[in-house]
């Protein structure tokens, strides 16, 4: 059974699901890589029996290496005694605890759910983010941003008229900027703190009204995020010797959306944040690409499939409980 999940929560929390993952991960490729080896992340691909016995694991972007790992896992599975294959039946209370620990239980039904795609953009003068044969040259990432139904309503004016300009409340755009306008193109990266948001504004201008219920909007804004401090930028390799660093993102926002007043929801939403990023963090693979370069973030309306109901990676920063 293939499963994909956000490693940050699993490697950090103490609920039953997280503890099972930690049991598996500590048998794998990063086993024992806490201090003094300084690798906090447990990202990678793990093949495990339902019991939590590790079959094989690897952290790679190479399909051949991945295939070899799966072959090793099959060999191990074939030799594993039946008694070690299955997890003992858990009490219903434990299963319920694991279910309640997941942020997906707070999915904003009737609200605004956006896909958030991040990727490098073409560089001036023919520059590249990485050599063509390097997987980082075509890297991109996907996250989801959530807004409750009440928050979604705050993107539109209460009594609209064509030409009216509405200012989206600061807390909504600041949350979007801090938690989602991050350079995770190549890997994990921390969110920005409140004081690291130097600018964040978004307006919605009414460009059309249809039947008094359907409202067309033009979205415009700007964000500037900047963090300074001392941290490593090259995984575990410089973890013992962190240096003063800066990182940030300066971008303009532009988009279009359609609000259906009868349904009280957005039926269309497209917005981009295009600008310049700089710096790196421990796990986002920018150690050799710290200078300013173009970055693009595209936000589009998500569907309602199970894969699109996954919680935001930085959901812990939402303050939703």
C-alpha cells in the first residue's frame, strides 16, 4: 500500500501514527542521525511491514536506486516470519487518538482550499538553477492553503459595485505569506515568523457583477519576507559550523477570481506570486544557490479528491487547534 505523508509532523509528534513512523525511521537510512550527527529530518522512502519492521529505505531522486531499494524490501519481506509481519490489533481508543491527531479532521468544508505550486523561474542571461542533468533543474513542490468559509468571505466586499477596491484583512495575507510563500522548491524549509514579514498586502477589485450574485475580481498585492540569523544551509554537512545567513522573498501578486454569492464560495481562483528569492536553509538544497534568483508560486482552486484534502505542511502555524 503506497502512502505519502508530511514528514515534519510524523517525526515531531507523539500520537500513535507518529510513533509508528518514528519506529520505522529509526531503523532506516537516518537511524541515529540525531546529535552529534545533526540530521533532524527523516524524509525519504520507507518500505515496512504493517508491524513496523523496516524492510528497506532510501532518500533518493534516482529511479534506479529507488527500484533497487524496493527489490531489497521484497527479499526481506519474503524471509520475514509471519509473526513479525502484522501489527497487533490496537484498541479502538488508540485508533481514534491517531485519527484525531491529524489536521485533516479540520478540513474547511465550504471554505477556500488552494493548491500552492512553487518552482524556479527562468533566469536572466540564460542562467540555470542547476545543471540540466541535476534533478534540481526541474524541481517543484506542492502544498495546500486553507481558509474557512468565513475567511473566504473576507476576500470580497460585502456590498460590491463594479470598480470597488476591497482590502483583504492583514491576518489572512500575512498567514498566506508566512506559511506558504516559502522556498520549498527543492526540499523542506522553515516558515517565516511574524516579525520577518516586512510587507504583505492584497486587494480584490470588482471587475464584473452578474445577476447580483456572481462577482468577478482582480487580485493584486505585494509581499516581502526577510529573515536573518545563524543557521546551516547544507544538510548535516555544515550543521556543526552554522554561519550568519539571510533568506527572503520579494514578490508581486496578481490574480483573478470568481465569487458565487448564492453558494457563498469561490468557483474560480487563480493567483501568482512572482519575484526574487535569496538565501537557503538547512534542508532546502540551496547551499550552492544562495544569490537572488526568480521564483514563482501559483495558487489555484483545489478539487475535492482525498489527495487534495491533505493539510497544509505548516498547518501548525494556523492556530486552528
